């Protein structure tokens, strides 16, 4: 079964997360397939830019708790998006949770409809937004991120744009996307590649400095008793034992 759909229009490759039954959760299989698709785009000179979108009402629900990717694989995917010498644009019309927000932050431009919602839910299952912090911390308002990391509160598209999680939002995401794609199609490939390198240099510094430590932190937390209780409670649709 294909988990990532692929279409192309005038040099723009659209990659669609296509596992709606799991709310496009980041399983080992989905992460691997998306990484392969991005690698193909990187090599294809006919691809000017990539749009990352989704089927169903959820862009990405975060890590698949039944088949989670290895933290190294998730780090590799996020770095691949950041390092790719072509712009990657996120197009969101649904909900984004936890690890899915790492995908948004790794993209160069992130656009959403006003119906989209966002939440860092890691603390509610006993873990932390460790690996996804690599692209998030350099690109998002730190005071706002502290609030939403620590509370797991849901935020709307307007707030997500205000704090830098999104580039822009609108009632019709495709109307917001259209001028962006027009601009990318008018840009020279060399100009795009070198300009993206300027923009991502600080993000890649974070990967170089912190990826090993945050990968180890993620693995330790997911193996902990509190995380087992949190994930079990989530799957059983009940509150974990620490809720007051």
C-alpha cells in the first residue's frame, strides 16, 4: 500500500501523506516512503519545488504509537527537508499534532487553512518534543513555544502564524498557495538553492549541535514507565494516572 501520493504540475511535485486511517501518523513505513520520495525529487532536475500535503482531515497526528519510527529516522527525515536544495512548502487543511509540527517547521514555507488546528501533545503522554525541536526552536517564537510545549494546548491557524509556526493562513489555502507557487516557478533553480542555503544555515547548526542528544532523550523518554502509561491511556481513550 502506498502511503505517499505523488503528482506533478508545471515543475511542482506534490507529495501527499496518504494514510488517513491512522491520521497520517508517522509510522516507520511512512517516514521511509516520504524520505524516498524526497530523495527522488532532489535528483530530478524537472522538479522546481515540492508541496507537502495530506489526505483526510489530519495533516499528521505525530508519531505512530503502534509502529513508531526510530528517532534517527525522524531526525534524518527532518534534516532531509531542511537540506534539500529545493523549496518545500507545507499545505495544511486539517489538524497537526506533535511530530507533525516538526514536519511543518522543517518546511521552508508553511501554509494552512483557517480550519487547521495545532498542538504539541507530547507532555500529555509523558514525553517531550525532543527531535522536532531541531527545526522548531530556531524558527518559532520562544515565549509562545514555551507555553504550548508545556501545556499541550490547542492553537488555531491565526495563532500558529503569529508565533512563526506557519507562514500564512487563509480561508482558502490554495488561494494563499497560488502566488507562492507562481513565485517559485519564476525563480531560477540556482537562485532557489543558494537562497535556501542562506535561510537554513542556523537550522542546520542546531542539527549538528543537538541531534545526537535529542535523539537519545527521545529514546529514553519513550522507553520510560510514564510514557508507557501515557501511550496506553491514549490508546485506551482515558486519562493517564497523573491527571489531577
